[in-house]
C-alpha cells in the first residue's frame, strides 16, 4: 500500500483538525471495538472493560499516540511502526482480522469529530492509512 502525495496532504490536514481530541478518540474507538466485536475482548482479559474505565483510557491514549506518530511520518510508516510491529507479531500475536475491526471503529469516531469534513475522499484517505497500518503491524507474522 502506497499513499500518494495528495492523500498524505489530506491526511495531515484532516489529522490537524482532530488532534485536540487524541486522548478521547483512542479510548472511544477501543471501547467501540470491544463492545461491537466481543471476540476482541480475548486480547484484554486483564482490562476493566466498562466504558470510560482507566484501562481503556490509558490504552486508548497509547494507540492514539501511535497513530499520531505514524501520521507525522507518512513517508516512513513502516520504519516508524517497526517496534510496534514486532510487539504485535511476536508478543501479542493479534489475529490480523482484528485490525480491520479497530479501523471501522476509528472511522466512526473520526466521522463524529469531523462531521462535514468527513467527505468521501477523506474517508478513502483514512481507510488507506488504516490499511497501511494493518499491513505494517501484521506483516511480520508471515
Ligand atoms: Ni495494539 C498494545 C498500538 C491494534 C491488541 N498497541 C499496544 C500499544 C500500542 C498499540 C501503542 C502499547 C505498546 C507498549 O506499551 O509498548 N494497536 C496499536 C495500533 C493499532 C493496534 C496503532 C492499530 C491501528 N492492538 C491492535 C488490535 C488489537 C491490539 C487490533 C487486538 C484486538 N495492543 C493489543 C494488546 C496490547 C497492545 C493486547 C497490550 C495491551 C496491554 O495493556 O497489555
């Protein structure tokens, strides 16, 4: 997956519009994933799953920070996410299918913040970005 220069530009400007909400966004997306796709709970047996719990907030912040980092290095997402790719492939062994589920939830969260700015093209750019992340975070499984 390769992002074009224009897609990178759109992603950067779109991200700037939501970057004030990073902390809430991660926890919200995570909570949506665990609620809507209960099979994803198996990876977090040690978490308090109630909406807004400290566990979900803290982990959501970590995930959002990782997204933020990737979005600031769109020309080198692979290198930027390398440590996280190792962690997800070798330690956590998350089934790749789950990355799509989390991405769906991030779309809902981003749409609610972006409102009219969440256009078809913005959706497409974000979807490519999440696809790229999933590719990078799961390619070491193979
Ligand atoms: Ni993920 C830990 C980022 C998808 C299950 N994950 C992390 C951490 C970051 C992170 C950051 C914390 C690392 C650290 O503390 O050093 N995860 C991301 C990103 C995505 C993603 C950017 C996709 C966009 N992770 C997923 C998915 C699952 C998942 C889809 C499973 C459904 N991640 C985990 C688990 C941990 C984790 C489990 C360890 C959590 C803990 O607290 O023990």
